[in-house]
């Protein structure tokens, strides 16, 4: 059974290390073209699954705590319990609580799972994977989540232009690696990558091609400054916009 990962959204974190994360809206189709039947997460005895909380999906590390995965009406949640008796649990609790309380939360989370039962359907002419039963392995705070977008909003801080480009290149490398993984998974299951994802990647290429083509014919400081401002805007829009979509903002 292959292990997959998906992002999730933390909704609260309290002083005792208890938190709540939304994993999925059951009837909705997510960014990977998947949807969920009621019971996909609650099929085990008791209607829930207990899993470890691991840093960055590291199965060799000491768990930061544990989580109870369950369904409530039309959504699936992870009830988080950080182990504040451990130093790692204390450190993560302080960082996560700060992230939730100060401005827009940027910490990325994801969960690992195996698919036990599924069906492939077509809805409105688009392929959809209907997940009927999932075995959740663990929940993880990560530097970069499993989907498109890194959660990095540091471009808003007006760092050096070269640093911004370096960060954007790193983010694009991560996105392209993820795109390759998604394509390989779809090919193995005889499915195509969703048109929405392909359109997103094509839009990135088209905007960069257009910028570089125009920049190659520029010979004034004013025009170059305008191109720099546009590239900064592209980077900020792309990274912060995709992060906010991941966080449901």
C-alpha cells in the first residue's frame, strides 16, 4: 500500500497543547481531484483513528504527541494532543501557538495515509477519485506542505530582490518536484493530471516567458524598474496566493 500525503488546516491551539485541524470536507473535490465518502476516516472501531504527530513525516523521530482523526457531519478533523512533557513537544507548541495567534497562520501541516478502498469516476467531464476508506498513518507540521504553495509569506518583508528570486526558484523547484510526483502517481493509476493543475503550471510558464521576452528588449532604468516590480508582484501573488488557498483563507 502506497503512502500519500495531503495538506490540512489548523483551526486552534490552546495552552495545554490541544488543537484542532480540519482534514477534509467530505463532499468537496480537493485540489488533487479527490473526494471522500462519509466513513472514509471513521470506519475503524469507535469511529475514529489514533495516530502519531511527527515532525516533517519523520517516522524515525520521537512523536510530538498524538491525534484523534474523526468525522463530524460533513467534515473530517484531527484532534491534536501535543506532549508538553517532552522538550520537542514544548518547542513545537510554542511555535504553533505563536503562528495561530499572530496574523495569518503560515505553518504548513499535512497528514500521511494509505488508500484502502476507492473508485474512479467522471464528474462534469473531469476524472475524480472517490476515496472510500483511508488508513491515516500520522499528522505532521512541515516546512512545506504536500500541495502547491509553501506557506512562505516572507516576500512581504521587502528583502533584497536577489533573495526574493532565490526563494521563488526554490519554491518553483519544490512545485515541479511535486508535480512530477503527482504525474507519476496518476500514470501508475492510469489517470491524467487534472486540467486545473496543468493550467496553473502553464500560467506560471506563460507569465515568466512574457516577462523575460519584454525584459530582453528593455534599455531604460524606468522599464527595468517596472519589470522588477512586476516580477516581485508575480512572486508575491503566486506564493502567498497559493499558500492562502491551501490554508482556506
